[in-house]
């Protein structure tokens, strides 16, 4: 594997008046903060952070997902970046208080109501 962990930060922006989007809420600032802290800690050869398009989780955004674990974080603020990098990326302990509750997502609730996984 090229990187041990990969952090995707949603920066999607929709037209005014449409569904909420993560990019409206400091998406690019989050990307910059993750990249800077990862580099400052000397982790940039093993961990990659980058912007991404829609993760279909904007109702709980700004959203961030860490792979290979597939841990989704919701409502990530600039003040959360250091905790995610230190706890999850360095020490492999997901930040429980930020883990996304998929039931917040309308499409996920609908899927659950229909009996799908």
C-alpha cells in the first residue's frame, strides 16, 4: 500500500438554495489544516490528506473519512484536526465523539426503513 492511511475531506459545494454542502463550512481550511499538521509531524510519507467531492454525508458535515478503516467523522471543526491526527492517525484510536451517526443522513434512514443494509 502506498500510504498507511488516507484522509478524505469533503469540499463539495452546491449552488445556493440547494442541499447543504460541506464545502460551505470551511472544507478547504480543513484540508489545509490536516495537510499542515501531518507534514509538521513528519507523517506525510505514510499518511495522505486530500480534498474530495461529495461523500453523501453533508447533513452531518463537514465530513471526513479515514481509510483503510472507513471511519467517517461528522461536524469536523478546525479545532478537531489535532485530535484526529494525534489519536486516530498516529495512535490508531478513532475519536469516538466525532464518529458519524449514519442515521443523521436522510438517504441512509430511508434505506434502513426499507430493510436494506
